[in-house]
C-alpha cells in the first residue's frame, strides 16, 4: 500500500502542471495497456452477468444425428418443424440438434474417434437424449453400454408402443449376460428418410442411457413417424 501511495503522489505531481490535453496524452502513453485491460475485464464481467441471467438453461431434448451429410442441426428446417410440432418454449429450454457426428462402432469399437468420445461424454453426463444412425450401427452401438435398455421400467411406454420396431443388441456367448437387449427403434419409414433425406434407407433411433427427457423422446418419435 505504501508503494501505491508514493506512486500516486508522484504521478499527481507530474500531471499537476499539464494541460488537459497533455494530461490525457501522458496517461494514454504510459497506462493505455492498463486501461484496455481494465475495460476488457469490466466488459467481460458485464457479459458474463447478462449471459448468466438470460441464458436458457437445460434442454427439452438433445439429439445427435450421426453419419449423415444432411443439414439437420439446430436452426435447420427439420429443427424448426419439430419445434413448431412440439410447442416447446425456447425461452425456457433449448432444443438441440447436432448433425456433425461420424463414427462406426463396428470398426474397433470406434476407438480414438473424437465423435465417439463426444457421444460417450454426452451419454455419461445425461445430456444425450437420442442418437440416430443406420439400424445395424445402432445394434452394434448397444455394446458400448451407453444406450438405454428399452425394456427398462422408465421406458416401458415407448417400448410397448413401438414393440414391432425394436432393434436388439445380442451379447457374445462368452458374456455373463446373454439375453438380447432392446437398444433401438427402427424408423426407416420415418420423415428422416422420406422427407428430410437424413438417411437413404435404413434408419434407427436409440435413447441415451441416462436420458431424463423420455417424454420429449416420445414427442420426437411421434413427430418423425407422423404421416400427416
């Protein structure tokens, strides 16, 4: 503190005899970096405050459309159609569609693939609600343990409604659990193929193992399979 007092007294003496213009030029020449730094910090604090107070928290649904070149991400035609269909208020939560994801679990369990690692992270923290890809790929992805067993109690209504569309993962014979696990729903006749050209023919959807938005998942299935 003593150093600051001496510094302030010395600087005050220097500028006391200067004109306003000279004073401003002196301050800017010797202290412009400090001024820019302080202003940037204050702007950053203001931005964080506004962003925190106004940011939409959470998701109505978080969907990943994997292995497609179709533009169906957030803001796309399909995204807009779903938001309108669902009636979700985006001022409360987000509807997030991701169309940049490319991995194949049948190839070395997607080892080292950054998109697969992103899928794992999204699933493990409970952010991922659904992922779509070709039916065979969904079945293989069941081995990862990151897809919800559709016969689980929490998903009973969806499994019953789409019982004739269920896709199974069949564990190898040397696994402790050998019973097939329902990990996906075949939606090859859905809008993803017939309208939005997300996939050419085969298409399936799976639910993230820790999804808490199963009602929204049901809404999405109704949307893509609605013939209206």
